[in-house]
C-alpha cells in the first residue's frame, strides 16, 4: 500500500470531527430516476439516483444535475469490497473543460459529510440559531442556499466507509478501511474512479475537509501522488483542521496542547466580556496572546519543577488576564488548564458550561463540581437539526437506500492510527505530508479556515503546524471567523467563508 505522503518504489519520501432540502423542481423536469445495476446474487446491487435542478448561487442562475449513490470499489482480484456513497452536483449543459470539481468530506473519523453538505456548500442548507442558541425540535427550516459554490465549481460530497450510507460489501472487511492509511487509500481510489467515470481528469481539482478531514486531505493528497496514476491538485481546503494531534491532546507528559489552546481560551474570554483590557482591539489582543504563548508560557511549562515561584505566579497572573479564569485556579491546575476544565470552569459562577466545538454555546450540567462537561452543548444544540435535514433532503430528491444514513459513528474506536513510516500510534502530524505535496506540485495552494471559538481544533495549533519546516508558507492563506468548529452556523461567518473559498478556487483556475 502506498503510504500517505510517500510514493511506491521508494522514489520520494516525506515525514510523517462535523447541514438540506430541495430546490423547486421545474415543471418540465422529471422526478429522480433510480438506476439499479444488479451484479452478483450475493452482493447488494449498486444504487444511484439522478435528478435535475436549478438554483441561483452568488447571483448566477445554474442548472445542475444531482448524482447521488454508490460507487463500488473492488480489490486486486476484481472482487467487490466497499460501496462509497457520494452526492455530486454537476453544472448542466455543454462541458466546460476549465470548470473545477471540488471533493469534500467531514472528519471524525466517523462523521458523514452532512455538515459541509447541508451546513454551507450544498445547494440547500439547514438554518440553525447562529448565536449559540439551541435548535430545539422539528420542523427545522431547510432553505435554498444562495451561497453555494455551484456558480464556480462542481461539488462532490464523499462519505467514507462507516459513515452515511457507505459500507463494506462482498470480500471487504472494516479493518481494511478504518485507519489513517486505509481511509486515505479508499478515498483516493474513489476519486480516481469518479474522475474516470465522469471524464474529468483534466479538470481543475480541489480537495478539502473539516476536522479529521484535514488528516484525510493530507493523506489523500499523498495517495493521489502515485506514479502509476498521478492526480495533480489545484488546491487544498482545510476547515477547522486537525493537523497536529499531539497539540490537541492533553496527555500526561505532553504540554503542547496547553499553549496551543491558549489563544482560543482568550478569544472565548473576550466573547464573554471577561477580558478587562480591550484597549488594543481583538486582533492585537490575540497577537499578544500568541507571543506570550510562544515566548513565555511554553518555556515556563518546559521548566516544570524548575520554574521559580515568582515566575510561576507571574505566569498565572498573565494567564488569568487572558482567559478570565482566576489566578488561584490556574495555580492549582499547575498552570495547565485542559479544554474540558476550561469549558467547565469559565462560567461556573453562572452555573453554566460552554461548548467544545463552539464555546459560544452554553449548557447546564448535572454535576456542578465536576471537571469536565456532561456533553458538548455546541453539538447537541444542532445535531438533531442536521440529522433531520439530510434525511429529509434525500427523501426530497428521491434517494431511497433502504438503510440508515449514519451521521456520526463510533468507528474511531476501531481506527488504526499507525502510520507505516513512523510506527506511531497515539500521535500524528500531517503538515509534512502537505509540505511534500506542495513542494512536488508548485501550483498547489492551500486555504486554511479557522474559528476563533473552536476548542476541538484550535487555530493556534493549526498555525504552528503549518509553520513547520517544509511547508511553502507563501502558498498558504489563512482566514478567521467568529464562531467555532462549524463557523458557518453563524450567518456572517458563513457568508465570509463561502466568499473566501470562492475567491480561492477562482484564483487557482488556469485558463487553457
């Protein structure tokens, strides 16, 4: 198997987590037609569903085809082993050889593409409260998405095995698909097959994902750079990306997460009015926190027991001024406040917890004295709405797979985190993989979107990872948004995100 970021034959080397309805059907357009291809008696038939729609996106009227259904993957013996479900939106009419195609997925691992699909980029989307409110019970508003990218690119939303409707079949086994390398291999195989079946090999190509989707993006980019069937990409989209997993884990003996999370704590404290000195403004404040984290906080943690008492108290006082927590609490925590403790502690005087995916959301726990929240209020506030929306949407466009569409699953517990070139099981950084892909493709650019209030994949951790050696930083662009992991639930941030991504895609399309 080709290792992510590497090539077979040893030619080249590299080091090495989360919306829907239907456009009005023109009266002259037929309903969705199901196409069933019966293969072998013991293998479920492949199901695909095709329908025609029209919508206005970014002020441009677009007629488009929806192709929703399964792509069958086969092993080297031409035996069926997996069905990958995807939903593609293709502009109708004469083929434009310069029209891009963008492949998108979410993360988890174990998350379907519903969040990007129904939350921001698809032609229909779910509306949920954007200010940290709870979406409550159905019915939920499912609306035409004027912000969809269909004016500038075709879209393909991919659900890897174990998510959505995708599953193993025939000779397939879960273990062959659930893992960093295994997952990347199946997605890369799907993309190559899709390009062949849809005659799009020479189209500009974009690849991107949210959360663990950053790991998948990096790994798939490596898998696509295989000499036997090389797929060159125009751009990578990293949205709330998990890039350096060490920096996201508050594991004993590892301090990088504490200073990586600090600017996100500070942005949250600012949001709740807990920063006393706002004279510099928000951006300058965060820049100050970044510098403190790199130049003073990280070295202090490295000193450990060697840190003098006076310096310890000074560090605690600065942390308190940035985070809204008390210096006493920070000292008792040994200067190390985990994300879970921050969620629980920040609004403890008000009897509230805050979200992990988005700290603007609040919850109330059964145990006020605990150190970690019961559940994440920024997830349970919207999960029901997203689940209802994707199921309703598929019903509206005539998709009937006869089984459950899995939004979030527990396949992460089965995930093989081992990467062949390092043998590492519990930690992973994928920035070197992206660096390799960008060095080998001098036209490859990357767009990185970060939410200020995200404690799942904090923006400072992403910045630090992509500033490591080997990444051509001049081809990396960053954008920041009010909100958290799914910053697009906040309407102004959704508008800005789509505008930014649209501009990124348009800038990367080379005519001729």
